[in-house]
């Protein structure tokens, strides 16, 4: 069981003396998994708890609102993915004016030494921290010598000569390149949230949808996709999803994920679902009439069924 520690005030004696790593871990991709596996090996050798330190909001979201990268995973989903990696504890630090003002040295002394009493720290080779990002790996090594902990860095994970990173995954998603995103994540890219009520136009056309509200800050995708939906009780359904602003239907700038389930009728209002994106079918487009949009949706559904027939057991 993973201990979720929400703030320094919740640190207990059982959490101290840990081995730790720090980062955003956005997406929990292959590069992150390599760090987590190395951390767990070290924790086993030192017989100490393995700890991941996160910031919420992520530093760039606080320091440069509106300019920070799109998130691959919301905090809830990130925590679930980290728990699947069998991490002993996750420390979530609120990134606010107080923490932003900490120098790198203050952060080391206050968080790593005084509160966590860390024995080992593992970071990526490009890790920077502290006010104005002045802290680096060299400073961590010097602090380790002074305070009695080991600092190590892990080289970047690459595939086909290209660095695996959250930035690369975001770019792949924006381009509709689900294959690259899936490879870097080790799983299909997914979005999750609660099903909300929409205008219910799809029902009148014979294509009822599950609707999840999105924001620019948590979705890079746009277009129409073949998807698989995971329901609240572990159900699995295939479907066709549109991610976008529905330009034919409304002029409102609301980003929405709409999913039409194939051969299933389910009342899921208010329930949490996860939508896994399997293949891009086309870009979102504006049609001259509702009738033309309805006809295109029917073609999208037929294309999705053909793909599913070719990938039996998918």
C-alpha cells in the first residue's frame, strides 16, 4: 500500500530515512519508470521506503500560468499510475509563493534533510530546482557530502536515438501520432473524468454520447478516434470519440470529449470513466449542416467496426 503524504506537516517517523526522487512525473512514461525501478532497487538494498516527491500545481503552472505545457495526466491519474509501480510513499508538496521563494539550499535543508531525513536521492540528468532553478545535480552531491546522503543521477532513456520525455509525448499527441505516444507511455494514452450531461443531440441522431469536459491544460488531442472505455465497475466498451469544440453544433469555446459506445447503452451520468485512445480516424471538421455531420458520424462508426474486426482480441 502506497502512503500518500499531502504536505510536510503530514510526514511521520515511518516516512523518514527514505530513498527519494523528485519530479513532475507527468505521464509516468518509460523514462519515469526507469527512474522508479532504479529507486526501488536502491530502496531494497538499503531497506528503506521508496519516496516520490511531487509538486501540485506543477511549478511552471504556478510561475507562468497559461504558458505551462499541457498535462498528460491529472494528479488523480498520476497518483494511480505511481501506485501501480509499487512506490512506498508519495509526498505531494503544494507549490505556492512560500515554496517558490525557497533557494535550492533551503529546499535541501528544509525538505530533504530536516523533514524527510533522506538517505539517497535519485534525479534525472537534467534536474534543476530551487528559486530561479539555481539548484543542480552538483549542488545535490555537495549537500549529500555535508548532510550524509547519496545523490545520483540517471541518464535519459532513449528509443531509436530519441529521448523519451513528456514533451515528446505531447508533440506526438498533438500530431495524432498515437503509436509514438503509446510506445513512450507503455500503454495507450487515456483521459478520465466524470460523465456530465450534454445537449443530448446525439440521441436524436441515433448516436448517444458520454460527455467529459476538458480544458486546454489537460488535453493535447483533437479529432475523432477509436477508443476503449473503462467503466466504474471495470467494464470495457469499444467506442468512437470526438475531442474538440463541436464547430458544427455550437460556437461556444468549450472543449469536450464525446464518446459513442458501440452496441452498448449505459446510464453513466456522474460516474468516473477512463477513455483509452487506440487509433485516430480523422480530424475534427465543421459541416454545412447537421445532416452532413450525422452522415459522417455514421461513416466513422462503420470505419471503427472495420478496424475492430481486423484487430480481434485487441
